[in-house]
């Protein structure tokens, strides 16, 4: 299994020529903790939800601006997926190689089979930069949405968009 921890993830971004701004900070596990250490003041950050369908065969990494709420029933309908629920910590480790609190779209670097579908909030397509963890919740990087989308496309994970 690939192991893109913080250092390997940042190295990958450098190797791909992706421009980003990095902020090191104490470990944060919630959006409130991110606000407390001033991460949100540096730019728009996103929250990431790792979900599975009712049968546990399909997995979705949902990426939305921090202020938005996600209605799982409505999202199920938008994705034509059976009942969505939060995936377990074991599934999170298996598919994205991260722990709770460090979920990030960059987790797809660890998804060797490229089976996790990344679902972006449609409003993010207009965001100049998005703040995400580099597979570790002791740092945040800001990069353009365009670069993030290109990176995920290059890896081969499916991408879709939803309205929240």
C-alpha cells in the first residue's frame, strides 16, 4: 500500500510542480479547532467526509466549504447511491491511509485502486484556493482548486459534483 504521509505528500506536490502555501500547527480534529488556531483566517478551508454506501461497496470523499452542512439523504439522491453513512476508521485507513481528523482529498494518493469517488461541492469550482491537510492534521496547505482537481484526475479517481 502506498504511504503518502505528510512528508511524502508534500514531496509529491513539489515533484508535480503544484504551488501551495503551507502552515504547520498543532493537531486539529474539528473545524472549531481549526478556527481556534487561526487556520481559517488564512483562507478558505474545507471539511471532508468519508462515506460509504449501504452495501459498503462504494466509497465517497465529500469535500465542502467549512460552513456548509451535508444532508446525507439528499446527497444519496444526487449521487444515485444507496443510503450513505460515515465509513469506519478501518475503511478510512484502508482506502485513504489516514486517521480521523486528517481526512483530505490528498488521501487519494493512498488509494492504489482509485476506487474512492471524490465529490466536490459545486461552489468550490469558483474558489481561488482551498485549504486541506497534507494527509496529516498537523499542517494545512492552500492550493488552487484547479491544481487539486488536475491532481485527482491524473491519479484516476472518479470526480463528481454536488450542490449543498
